[in-house]
């Protein structure tokens, strides 16, 4: 974050802040409206014109999400699906990324190309075969269905991110360990992996966000309330006859907060690793 | 000689050892389902008891079906507008954030915020804001007397389309902004110094240093973002479900409906294969650009 250009005249600086301020207003107004709506009692919801601030702000909606809807189940399911798929994805992608970053072997180039191209596969293309395959395997409406699916989504890009990170770790460290008689796997586990913690963290957040946000496959591969995930649960609240916007916004806030917490603590790792793949530094 | 070939053989063995678990997983979870999708596309099937082989009938049908051509047109327009919006906004904000401002971290955190919103939440939040009776947008517009009567945003094809595009830009620009910011930071400082020594002002510095330095990042962003939004489903589905009168029926919604409402899985799979080839064409361009910039 080195400043590149500094407008000399104060008027230019003012324009800068005004532009940034306008952009932030467009970001923050919807966010604040979400919070205000969640704080409204039901009587305020359908008043015209809409009230900009609730008559009597209440946290009832935040409680109702868990008492009137099976959101505790949705959360448990989302966490199980996403944590498991993130973990599995990390194990496989860090192994393959290390292999690609350190060894020359036949098929290395094709593997890297495949990782890139798999970003292009439309999810609608996979959803139909998955629907059938998951049923044939007897995994329909189970945790395994979504875990498997999310691994297939996240593993290619996770491998790419980890590959970018491993490349930045000097090979001399590996060589020193090898000379000391360590096997390649041992070198990887005890020398390279501990040094790669920032990269692993960034990759894990990426996989987590991707899984946490996923809607289409969760919609199609689960059917009972005790298997649905948070996005599906929120999505079906809007199909109801009378939409309870305050409950819906409270549920949405619950869905966003985990990602914000992750992001606030770990943004430095994430941004640098995400961009490592796309930008040559 | 013998030693170096031994080393090469060891490299081969160990490298494959590290990669093979992932290769197996990718074969099982990505490659096999892709081929199975091709297979399904050649049958008239409900995926249960009816499997009538029809060959390439659905492909021929789709390419001469004016409805499908229209859907592809809508999807292209949708993707192009969202990507253009993301690119303009993302680049402009990245340039602003890259200047010598106070509280940069705070500005950046706020501007990245929409990226952390799940698609489902974005869709629902904007559906609420666009609500004709109780929505914030109509309220704001009537308060400043821009309109007299509330507008039913999702009742008119053009308005609905624009409303969806704007919501998607809200969600989509931060990723471009992050990529461009990283691109800006990878431009060496001394190029700016050289330009200043040559007497270049801010405009010329942008023209001859910043912009050329950003071209690779912008090219990659355009293509990744385009493919991403071309196949997008969730926000559009939850906001309009493709309506009104198919104005927002992007190809993912078309495929979803044909498969999971009409249970015409073979035809849906065929359309998905066509989308796959459109995305593949873009990915080849993408690959070429990445290779060219990796100097």
C-alpha cells in the first residue's frame, strides 16, 4: 500500500473524498436498511411510507429466526458441509500444489491447465449429472452430497492458490531437509507446510466463502428441513405467502456475520493470495 | 548421465505421488460428471425409468430454436452489462483507493463489503429495496419528487432487467476492485518517477504508465468475470425467477426450469453442454492471455 500519486491541490483531494463517500453511501444504505428492517416490529413493516427508524426497535426477529424457523438446523448443516469440504479440499489441494511447485513430471502442464479451465465449467452443467449420480450412490439428502459437491467446486482454485504460495517459498529449504535425509513427504509436512500458514489460511477462507454462499446445489441435492443449508433456508422464506421481511433480514444478517468476522481478522492474507494467481507480482 | 536420469525418474515418481490424490478426485468429481452430462444430453429422459436415445436432436433443436437464441441474447446482454459495470466501478474505486488518502483501510473495508454478502442475501435485500409499496427506493424517489407514483420495478421488462443488473453490479464490483488494486501495486514506482522526469502530468502518467500496467489484470478480470456472470443463477432466480415475460430469463434459469420443473433432463443437459462450449471458448482466450502475460 504505497501511495502512488498525491493530488497536490486541496480541491482535488476534496473531489476524491466526495467520490469515495458517494460510493460508500451506495454500499452502506442497503446494509443499514437490512439492519433497520431486522429491528422493526411487525406493525412497522407494512407502513407506507416506510419508517426509516422503527417505532420501537426490537431484537425479536433475531430470536424468532431460531424459534419459529429451523435456522439452528440450517446453521448446523451449513457449518458441517462447509467445514468438512474446506478441510478435504485443503488436504488434497496442498498435496497437489506442492507436487506441481517442486517436481517436474509428465502431465504437470496439463494438470495446471485443467485447474485453470475448470474455473470455466458452468455449475448448471454439473447440476444435472450430480442430481443423478448422488441419487444412484444413495447420498441424496445427506451431508456427503454437499460435501462432495463443494470439494469439486473449490479444489481446483484452492490448488491454484496454494501453488502460487508454495512457489514463493525458497526451494533451498526443501533441499536442506532432503540432504538431512528427510523423505519428500516429511519435508513437505515438517518444513514447507508450517511456513505456508498464511497461504493455507487464505485458501481456507476462499473455500469457506464459496461453500457458505452456494445455493443451487444445496437446493437440488437436499429435500428435508434437517438437511437444508442457510442459503436454501433464506431462499425459501421469500416464497411464503406473506413475507416477514424483519425475520428475513435478521436471518440474512446471521448469514453475513460469520464471513465478516473471518474477513476482518484475515483480510490481509486473503487479498494477497487471491490476487497472486491473477497478477504477476 | 545415469545419475541425472535417476533424478528425473525420482522427480517423476514423487511428483505424481503428490498429485495423484487430487487427480483421482478431479476425475471422479469433475471429469466423470461432465462426460455423464454429455451422455444424458443424448437421451429423452426423466433420469428414472425413461431413457430414449435421441442422439444430437436436442442440440440441433436448440440452435434453431428462437426462444433459446433469445435466452442466450438476454444472458449475453446481462453478462456484458454486469461486467462493464464491475469493471468501470471496480477500476475507478481501485484508482481512488490507491491515492494518498486518509483512513484508506476503512474506505477499503467498506467498499469490499458487498463481496462478503451471499448471493441469496443480495437478492433478497434488493428485492425488499425495490418493493413497490414498502420499498426504500420508491420512498426515496418520491421524497425527492423524482416520481409521483410508486414504480412496480419488476412489472416492466426493461426496469426489471436493469434492477437485476444493478444488484449484480453491487455484488460484483469489489472483486474487480481487489484485482485492480493488486495490479496497481505491482507497477514499479520508478516508472512513475521516469514519467515525471519526462514532464508527464497526472493524465499522462495514467495514460503511459498506469493504464498499460493494468492491461493484463483488466484482461484477466474481464474474462473471469464474464464467464462467472454468464452462468449466474441465484440472484436473478430469487429476484425475478426470469420474469416478467422472460425479460430476465438467463440461460441458467432456462436450464434449471427445463430440468427441475419440466423434468426434461436430456434437453436441459444439451443446453448445459452448449453453455459449457461458450464458456470453454472464453476460457481458451483466458488461458492465452494468462500465458502471454507470464513473461
